[in-house]
C-alpha cells in the first residue's frame, strides 16, 4: 500500500481532532478519516467550535480570488454545445425553444385573457 493510500487514525484516549479539522472543513479527507472526525465531532464541543471557524474561513476562499472576465467566445461556444446536446437528447432537428412556444387553444380568447397552452 502506497503513502497516498494510507489512512491515518485519530489519536486515542479522548484527544482532540484539531490537526484534522482544516482538511475536514475542505472535505479532502479519505472516507475513513472523515467518518472518524465526524464521530469525534459528535461528542466534542471544543472541536465543533474550532471546525466552525475553519468552515467560515473555507467559505471565504472563493471570494479571495481575483475575478476575471471570460473569453468573449466562451458564451457562444457553451450555448452551441448546450443546444447541440439538447437536440441530441430530444432526437429532433427542431430547437427546444420553438417546440415550447405557447399556442392559442380557443378562438374566443381576448388579449386580456391568456388562453395558451404548451405543446
């Protein structure tokens, strides 16, 4: 078993899981480690308080990034890809946009009353 497969154990004897809390807050522990920390947190108010501070810091990490504008062609490329996938999934050459347009279902409809239904 390589070092990357190694699962560490929490200290025995009621010690705290403080060294595990940052990784737990970032959700990067192995499944067994996550389970061990969660079990410890269920009975340790001090570690829960510390975990809350780490989670608050982790929640702020995305806000620390510099925002940049995406490449101008990115939206067009994404929209073409989405449209293509919708067409394949629907098995039709008619765009989904046009298939979902409302149509009048009663000749007695007036402009003040909406008498539309979707196909």
